[in-house]
């Protein structure tokens, strides 16, 4: 029951210019090197242009500039990667045809679910929730009381929403996600112990937010934790209490953002990059992988930290010298002075 | 059904000195900048003292030294942050009024649950468990056989306890936590493969331990993994087999502690800091975020590693020079020698 | 109902040479320092050889070279650590005696389960799955449609397999694992937003793969994500879409591998080490903890990055100087030139 489309149908779908055989059948997508005659491919990175000569693909999505290099069928579009992204959805596994509520799901009588909402086996939806049109609530997910879930949002199995969390429209939450757990807040009790600070705020997600498997976004301590529209979050990300993230920002796996920090819009946060609390990152900032961000950033641009990778034996020497860097700096300053004195003396 | 208290009631609760209108009603808490006339705020960090002049808060918790600067109502206490922490619990969402056991929960007949224990929908409690007074076992949680859970402990939905795990009193485990999974132990089989070492120990948590969402604490290989009283653990933390953590230690998100390492009492472990296996950290050590701890620490104090953040273009230059640091060190030593020889020669 | 074996039985099991009392009863395993007269221990690291004189263990597994140093009973084998690993399984908690399918599990009528498969409470197995002989499907786990699970594989409670995932024989997946969630793929839509790229590939695991608690392995975008036989994965690991991992490779907690990267066979990836996308690591590479791998590696060996740990005050100085490293390099070069000129001048 797989998808099959002619190039004419695909061209119409994408509003693309078609060169070649309009009746060619396409049953799947693949990279230029792997594609067969029934598969469609794309050229986005010019580095791969030489593959246009050798690919067996049934058709290739290309920019007008590269169209002449395509040997077989070409679909010409201004942004081949974006067109490819749109096409992938046609070849995806189909969603369930109609709303189902598994009888094992436990739905509180005061929860308001649009009739089109599907609820998987063993899911639990508590009192006062509002779940809008077309949502999918995955098996074994837990939606605590008074949550609001916008239309078209898909929650995969085994997701938790703590009480009063709010999701916008067309969000996707992957398995293992935890939204709205307590922020990490404790006051020293003056005797070596800790007094827990009850976390009274909420977690609010905008529209079209995607959250990867096993990521967590904590609830606010007093105010709310706020994630903007179109924010894309990879697996194992941790967003602390009262963080704010601007729209369109994307963050790779293991990003950790400490409490009350503000991340701007359209930022790209590399994998395993970490952010101190109570700082502010402006819009259009990119942090490379493992970046250690301990202060605010006010200028757009790309930032990095770390030492790069070395053979361990060589690394150990550099690491020892790193410890002595301030000494080395002073030695060089002393040498410069002596050198200057020597030159002056010899004048 | 939100909470409402007079300042007189709050002052009594906190044993605070009240200056101002004892009948003022408080319905919530907020920061100095955001608080309204019905909300109570606090001053802990003196940096924010100027806000005392402008805040609209219905009352402010302050230290005696700052009391005179409060324009409106003041609640005077020796430790405003601690008093605030205690107050938050009054304004938290109320716990369920009475014990409930959802009929969909699967509880083995040999498990011993105090009558006051609540068990959520689709939870599973296996044979031989002992669950003490007042515990909450969240929906869809799995408590494997022979676990012991101390009085007052709260387990949020979707938590796993492997067999024979033990939790102390008044612990909190957030959603996604996994206690007692196998430690990472394999012996090379001499042929490029691995022989699994069955993990025979347990995981033991003390009293008042909090474990954040999706954190994991592995069971011991032979002996046990032991977490002391009042240890506070953020989200996505990983504690390996046979680790021991002393009381009152707090660890931020993504802390990873390798097997058999001992962490002292009252330590503060920064986010994403990592700890090699089989080392020992003494009491009262603080590690800053992303700290790389490869050896034992015997002196209390604060420790760091990493390079800080730079614009990527500048960072690339520094990273290249880091590789050459040992060379640079030797060049400077040579220059020092020559300079010394030059000076000697010119004497 | 704990295990009890004589040394004669154990010697036979391991094909070991026994010196001492063949009738000695062993009821458990322990380290040399902790073992009692009923417990068996082992010597693998020669560093601990002095403990052979003082241990109270009922017997010790040793290499022939150390056999003479054992005061009590000895079991002599060529690889004591491997022999110990094999023994641990005898003392592990027993698996359930016979297959059970809890009536609360929801198993689709088109799923094919071998009669010997056990399924825990509240588990969900969707249409078209094939689950082979002897598998255990833990409570509350979710196996989406068309998954294939090889014989002898054990899935702990609360695990998710997305549709069309495949596991080999004798795999172990710990609680919280998510296999086959969407890879992190989005195309910029040219207006500051993102177009999701549907993830059409699968996740394929070989035989005897172990995956630690809360780890995630994403499905491929077009092709598949492929994990080789005998790959051992610790907790909180993230493997991105279309990654390939060669057989026998082991990775510690918080390893993050970005999309389309190839990791060789028999590699050891240290905790929190990170791997850029689209790179290739050859066989027999070891990366130390927190290693930052941004380019391909073509030579076997051990590689590191990072700065090591310093007292924070000292670290701050080194971190400042790191920023100035390129300057320092140029200053030293200038000094070398002047020094050379000075020497030439004085000739």
C-alpha cells in the first residue's frame, strides 16, 4: 500500500517546472547516490553536483542553475531542499484514518476532547483538560489536570504533561518527553540541607513546536517557562524553569539551558552546548557543539568554545601547558621588556 | 479555589515581624518587578534593593537590614529566601484529598501498601514491595518486585524502579526517572565481543532525595549504589553503578558520574560536569558547569575547566594554538636561555 | 531462595583448575576487600594482588601467574575477569519461569508472537509486529506497528519502539529507551521558519545489542540507522538519524552522535563525547570523556580534548590567556626574530 505518483502529479504539487517524462512513476525518495529509477532525489549542496551525471534517480529536484546538468528527468524549483522536505510527507506512513479512543484509556469526565481527538491505549487524561481538534494522544501518555493542547498537535506514546501545561497548534512531542516537571529550586536551610521551592508557574509552548525524544522542559517557579512558535528541539534537551526561547530557534541534542535565561529568535544551538542561568542571548546567534555559554551575548554571530580533538598523548602536553598559560604570558612579557631594553641599550 | 491569606496569617506562619497592614490579603507570589498589590515578594540578593522603591507588591519579605527601605508592607525575617521557599508550598496546587487506588492499577497481592497510599491509573506494583504511609505512586509507574518506598515519598507518573530498589522517606521522583537499571559492565571476551556482567547490587536512596525528570541511577554491580539524605538531583542526571553521594549534595542537569566514584557531602555539581570512575571527591567541593573531573579532589573549593566562549573565528585561532602549546612553551624557554646568555655575555 | 554452589560445581562450569576445598559452598560474589567465607572473588588488576593475602573470600578466581599468592581456595583460569563476568549470571535474580501475557496488555490480532513470549501489564503491541521466541516485553512498553524483535531479546518496562524498528537476537533494552523516533531534520522555509522533513527510514539493531536507560536512537531520514552486533550503549546516549555503528563498539553515558556519521567497529566512546554529523571514525578508536570530535578520524588510537580541571581562580587566568593565544604566538615569533637578528648582529 505504498505511495506512487507520476512526475506530473509531483510537479503540480510543488509548482515545479518539469523537464522530461511526465508519466514517470515515483514510489520513493533517496539520495543521489542511492536512488533507483523509481525514486526521486534532490540536489541542494553544489558539492554533490557531479553526482547528477551518474545518478540513476527517476528524477531530480534542482535549482534552475543546475537544471542543465541533469541527464534524466528534472523538477526545477527555486529551493530544492525545501521542495524535497515538502515531498517527504507524501511518502510518510499514513496517519490513522479516523479518531479512535481506546477503551483502556482513562479520561476524566471533566476533560473536554474534540470529537476528532484520538487517544491511544492506557493513556490518562486528567480533570479539566482541553484538547482541540485533530489531536493525537499517544498510548501510555499522561496529561495531568488543566492542560490545554492546541489543534493538530501530535503526542507520541509515553509522554508526560504536568498540570496546567499548554501546547500550541500542530506541535509534535516525541516519546519520553516531560513537560512541566518542577524546576530545580531549593533554598539552603542554613543547616546544610535544602528547602524545596514549590514551582508555581507553568510551561507554555507556541505553535508548531517539535520536542525530541526524552527532552524535558520544566515549569516556571513563579512566572512561566515560554517556548516560542516554530522552536525545534532535538532529543535529550533540558530547558530549565522560567527560560524563554524566541521563535524559530533550533537546538540540537543535549542542549541544557539553566533557569531564567532568555534565548533569542532564530538561534541555532549546537549539540551539548550549555547556558548559564539568568543570561540573555540575542536573536540570530549560533553556538557550535559543546559551546559553554556563561555570559550574555548581545551581537549576532557564531560562537565556540573547547579545544578540539588531539591524539591523547599530545593532548596531555597541551593540557599541562594550559594550566601554566598565565605564567607563560608573563614570561613572554618579561622577554619583550628585556629585548626592548637590549635594543635601547645598543642604540 | 485559589489560596488567600492575610499578612497577619503569613507573619504568624513564618514567625516574621510585620510592619504595615495586617489585614492585607495575599493571593500569590511574584518577583519584585512583577508583583501586584495582592502578591507577596521578597528581597534576597541586595542587588535588587532598588526595586524596593518601585515595587507594587502587597508586601515584601526582607532582612532586618533592608526593612527600612520597604515603602509598603514588610515581613521581616532573618533569611528572606528561606522564608519565601517555605511560603511557596502554601500557594501550590493541592494534593489529592484522600488515598485513591485506580482500578486499572496492577498491584501484586503480596505487595504491602499502607492504606493511605495512592496509586494512579495503569501503575504496576510487583510482588514483595513495601510502600509506607502517605506515598503517592503516579500513573503508569512501574515498581518491580521487592522494592521498599519510605513514608511520604511521591513518585510522579511514568517512573521505573527496578527490583529491590529502596527509597527513603519524603523523596520526590519526577516523571521519566529510572532507578536501578543495570550498570554498564562488560568484560572483553578476548574475541572483540563483550560478556555482560550481571548487576547484582541495588540502588538505595536516603530521605528527602529529589530526582529530576528523566534522570537515571543504576544499581550496583556487586555492592549497592548509595545516595545520601537530602541529595537534590536535576533532570537528565546519570549516576553509575556503585557510586556513593554524600548528604546534601546538589547536582544540576546532565551531571554524569561514572562507576564506583564517591562524591562527598554538601557538594555542588554544575550542569554537564562529568566525573571519571573510581575517583573520590571530598566534602564541600563545587564544580562549575561542564567541569571535567578526571582525578580525585581532596581539598574543598571551587574547580573549573573548559575554555570559555569566543567568536568562532577567533576561537579557531586559539584552538590551533592550543595544539601547539607545548612547542610554544619550549620556544619561550629557549628564548629565556638565549636572553640570559646574552645578558651574561654583555656583562 | 538464593543460589548456592560448591567450588567443584563452579570449577566445572568455568572449566577452571581448582586448588583447595572442592566442597566449599559459595552463595554470592564480592570484591576481594568485602568478600566473606561464603563469597567468591576475583583478581583481574594486578594492583590489587596484595589483597590476596588478606581477603576472607571463600575462593578467588586468578590467573595462573598469581595462583601461588592465594592463601585459601583458588580457581585458576586464563581470564579471571571474563570468568567472573560469566559467573555473575548464576547469582542473578531468576527470570520468570514461564511465559505470561498479562490480560491488561493490548496486543493487536495481526501481531505474531511466539508462544514463549512474555508480555507485561499495560504493554501495547501494534499491528504487524513479529516477536520471536523467548522475548520479554516489559510492562507499559509500546511496540508500534510492523516492528520485528529477534529471539531472546529482553525489553524492560516503559520502552518505546516506533514503527518498523528491528531488533536482532538477545538484545537488552532498558527502561525509558526510545528506538526509532524522528531524526532532527528540517529545511529552512526561507521565512525564518522550518519545514519538517518526514523521517522515512528505520532503526535496525544487530544481535546482542544493549541499550541503557533513557537512551534514544533515531530512525533514518531516507535510509536506515544501523547499529552493529554486540554494540553496548550506556544510559542517556543519543544516536542521530542515519548513523552507522560498527560491531563491538561501546559508548558511555551522554555520548551524542549527529546525523549520518559512521562509527567504526570496536571503538570505545567516552562519556559525554560528541560527534559532528557526516564524519567517519575508523575502527579501534578510543575517545576519552567529553571528547569533541568535529572531523573524521582515519588512524586507530586514543584521542582527547578539553582542558582538565583547575581551581577556578587559576582556571579563570588560563581561560583569559587562551583567548589571547594567537597573540602570544605572534609575540614569541617576533621575539625569536629579534633574538636571531641580535645574534646575527653580534657576529
